[in-house]
């Protein structure tokens, strides 16, 4: 009778994962490419939405902060609608609702609006632009009035005051609040899986459905989100440390000691 071959280390780990471990982690490792696709789709959608939404929000925030007639009311309505409704509802209205109008189906935008990826990007962009507008508006209004008056005294135009004084100062002040918006946008991106996009959560749901698992895919998705949030928070801490360096208290002990030595009279010859 032939001797039975002892299982290899890899086979032993797989057997432990399937039979003894409360979490079948080998299923997750076997489908790493699916989760890699989910990470790519999630990051692409979130980064593009944040970049485009941030560019849109800057002029809207200036309009809101300066209380520009008529335009301020239009921006207020836009911000109120997208902050007052859930992101999932906005995505459904764009993805499922826009195709109900014949004018949309016959327009040049239809090749984009019939695609789930572009509809999701549009919903994410409009949503984050609304929130970012209010973040930047509050930061602009928090800029000390004396700095604006100093800019006027130097002969700066309205555009120069905005680009050289208001926006740089406001962006530094808004950085901690904007970091929360980035994290919320990342968390909100899970709605993309409801319109056939394979994001991080979508990859987890696919694994659970394929192997009739209860929570392995969801736990893997949660771990991936926590890793991404860790890197986001670390990046914002570095940026805050760099952009707020002028606000940190300085150690003047060495300067005082040097000034004291220089103030002592020279010894007489």
C-alpha cells in the first residue's frame, strides 16, 4: 500500500482556513485580483470626484462668502439640495431617472449618462462639490478682516485679494474639515456597488454571494477601508504640519540666550 503523502504547509493552511478558522481568509486571498479591481475603481471614482468637485466648489464658495446677488441664491439652492438628500438617492436619480427623458436619450450626453461609471462619477462630483462649497465658504469668512484691509491698502484688486490672500488663507484653515469630507466621500463610495460597479464593497458582496458566505467579504472590505483611511489621515497630518508651520509656537530660548551674550559689553583691554 502506498504511503499517504503528508500535506504541505500551504495545504495545511488552506485546510485550517476552511475547517477550523472562524474566517475563511483563503477565499479572500484567492480573489485578491477582484479586490484589487475594487480598490482601483473606488480610488479612481473618489479621487476624480474630489478633484473636479474641489475645482467647482472654489468659485461657488467665493460667491457664497461674498453674498453675490442672484448667483448666491442659485448656489444656495444647489448646495441645499445635494446636502439635504442622500447620496444613494442622487445616484439613483441620475442613473435610473435621466434615461426616462427622451431629450436626454437623444442628446450627446447619452453615451455617458447610460454608463454606470460616468453616472456614479457625476453623482459623486456634485455631492462632494456641495459639501466642499460650504467648507470653503466658512473658511473664507473666517479670514481675519485686517488681512483683507491690508491687501486693499496695498492696492490689490478684487481678483488679487482672492487669489493671494483669501483662498490661500482659507484653504489652510479648511484643511482639517476637508479631511473629514475626503473620508466621508470614501465611505460614501460604497453606493457605487448598487449600480453594477465593482468597488471594494462590491468585491466583498461578490465573494459572499459566490461562496454563500456570511461576512468574509464584508470584513475584507472593512479592513481595506480602514487601511485607506489610515493613509488619508497620515497624509493630511503631514500637509497640516507643513502648511501650518507658521502657527506653531517658536522656541525663543536659544534666541534670547544669543541676544543676551551679544548685549554684554566687550572686556576692556
